[in-house]
C-alpha cells in the first residue's frame, strides 16, 4: 500500500471531507487483479448464477436509494432530481444486464465441403478475464455500473478505479454489490493516475471514461499491450437551431442541457449554432438560463448546483474572462458566487467566431457560446469543425430539414428537438473523432468489448 492518501471533498462546502483512503500502488493493484483473476474462473462457469447474483445486486441498489441519493448530492453536488434519476438508471442497468448473462453466446456457420452438413463450425463468445475500469466523477454510480454490469454478466471479473472526487460513492457501490457477488469478482482500488496506469498494465481489457487528454493515453497504453480497450472522452456538443424552430421552447431545452448539473456532463450543450437571426434565441436562452434555480443541490427544485472542485471553477471563470479577447461578450453570468460552495453563475456568451477557444475546447462547467451561421449547411460545418463528435441536437419543425442536417453530422449520437444531454441505458452510446475510441458502450453493444470469440470446428473423424 502506498503512503499517498486520496481525499474526496464536498463541492458544497470544501471544508467537508467526505472520505479519505490510501491510494492503491502497483502492488495493491496487482493483488486486486490476482484475486479477480482467481475468482473469475468460477464466476465464468455459470451464466444462471451470474444472472441471479446481478438480479439480487439490482434489488440491493434499489433498496439503498436514500443512501445513494444522499451521498451523490453530498459528494459530487448532483441536484436531487438528477441524483434520483441516476439511482433509477443504475437499478435498470443492473436489471437489464443481469439478463445479458443468458443471451445466446455464439453463432453457427455453414462448413466447407466435403462433409458440410456433418461438420459443426461455430463461434462462441467468452469473457476476456479481468476488466479494468477507470471512471470519472460526474456519474458516480451509473458510469461504473454501465461498464461493470455487462462485464460481469459476460463472465469477467472487475477492478474499478474511480475518480478521487467520487471515491465514497464507488466504495458504497462496492459494499452493496459485494453482498451478492463472490469475493474478488468486483473490487474498487482508490487512487489517481498512477493507480489507473497500474490497472492498464495488468488488466485483460480496459474501459475508460473521462477527459480526451487522458483517454487517448489510456487507449495508447492498452493498445501497446495488445489488449482491447474503449475510451469515452470529452465533447463540445452543439445544438443547431434552424430558422423555423420554436424559439422559446428550444431556448428552454437548451438552457437545461447546457446548465443542468452545472454543465458537467459529457453530453452537455457547449455551443448553440443559430441559422439566421441569432438575437431572439440568444435573448430567450439568456432569460431561460437566468430562470434556472441555482443553489443547494439537496433542494427539490435546484437545477444548477456547484462545480466539482476549485480547478473546475477556475477553468469556467478563466474562460469567461477570456471571452472579450476572443471578440465575444458575456450575455449573462461569468462570476463566482461567494460562500463555502463552488458556485458559478451560468454563463451565456455571444459574438464569438467558431475558432474561438471556447468554441473549440471543452470547458466542463456552466458555460455556452452562441455562434451564427448563414445556412443549415454552414451550421453543420461549424458543428463538425471541432475535434469532438459526441452528440448534436437539431431544433426544427420540418422533418426534411432535420434529416438533411442529421445526414451531415459527424456525431455518434444525434437528437432532434431534444436536449443534447440524456442517455438511454439500453441503446449504443459513444461518439466520433476524439470523443470515443473503440466499440460502443451500453445495451447489447457492450458485448463487443467484454467478450472475445473462439471459432470452433467439429468434424467427423477422417472426412
Ligand atoms: P479525468 O480524465 O480527469 O479522469 C478520469 C479518470 O481517469 C479518473 O479516474 C482519473 O483518476 C483517471 N486518470 C487520470 N489520469 C490518468 C492516467 N494518466 N492514467 C490512467 N488513468 C488516469 O476526467 P474527469 O475530470 O474525472 O471527468 C470529466 C471528463 O470526463 C470530461 O472531459 C467529460 O467530457 C468526460 N466524460 C465523458 C463521458 C463519455 O461517456 N464520453 C461521460 C462522462 C464524462
């Protein structure tokens, strides 16, 4: 065990330490991986036992609702309604993936002559072994679970390294799941980047979610070892507003997608691209943003809570300060709120060009920039003109216009008249370009990462 200590503090009050734990060094990770590898052999033997254990785990997570929701609010400042939603999604992910254990585990193929019909040619899915999961802080239960649940269902063991800012949540999850899983099958190793690297060096498959800078390193390190990996990374998601859109309705939806949970979702809206006259939507957006309840995330109506840590707050404030130098103006927001919590007023920026920093780099907080386009085609070009491609939304009343825009977008996920934020746990999730590396997550798509295949030919002897 290393001497380094991991500490998670509440964003509502930085003097409140939620949990501390020693960081797991290389040897501690090796011990966790060895335990996982030993437990995985037995775990992989019975699909029925896995389905039963994960079903029981889902019920346990369901029953722990109050504890989970309270901790999420305290540890990461997620507003109550969203914390309740994340808890419900976590239960559904576990219920859904528990049944994946019983999915067909292969295919059969016609065999070559001469004994085509008597020869059995088949491919059979098998677990990869120990899945190393590295997760961010912003969905402290749902993201670890949408990786761990399919990994476990398909017969892998899991070693999870959560973000230090969400350590208490991960430890609670470990405690709940382990009431129903065999020892060693699911282990949390606290730590920072070095612990993450130790996992990549020792696991059989790696799934990462976090920033693009780290994700690209993770994918490169896993690839250098020849193991499968997946990295879900940053986004700079656009909402395109066409001239026929319902301005008031679109502004309300975009305000929520940009500022809900203080904009700290990979699917948050960071750019609004307006085709034609931008003034009405900019004004409506500013009004909608100013109307969002900001404050204590435990309050029932709060939409905008604190940002996660002091560097995150500085990043938003620095971006707001830089707006004037990029030819833009702050329409609303851009200030810190005094007090023990890390609150920033939701910020709408106008007048920047698509190559301004704020329109090119992800700022993980409550800030959005409104850009102008002459035509729908130009809006698509601007939307695509960033290194990311996670999700884009389009606002229009015309289905032909929607389909034309959809066709041109370089995004993994596209939503029409809907917020960029929002995740369906049973549909494929992932992006293009530097937003994602490797196969998609969630639903049946998760099988691609967490299984490999044996191709088996069984012939009649001597044929
Ligand atoms: P981060 O990249 O700082 O950290 C993510 C995880 O990687 C943490 O567990 C961290 O400890 C670990 N890590 C850091 N350095 C590492 C290294 N060198 N090797 C291995 N692991 C290392 O991200 P964050 O601040 O926790 O989360 C915010 C980011 O996550 C944003 O960029 C957001 O867009 C992204 N995100 C993406 C998705 C998605 O599905 N695409 C979902 C949520 C968040």
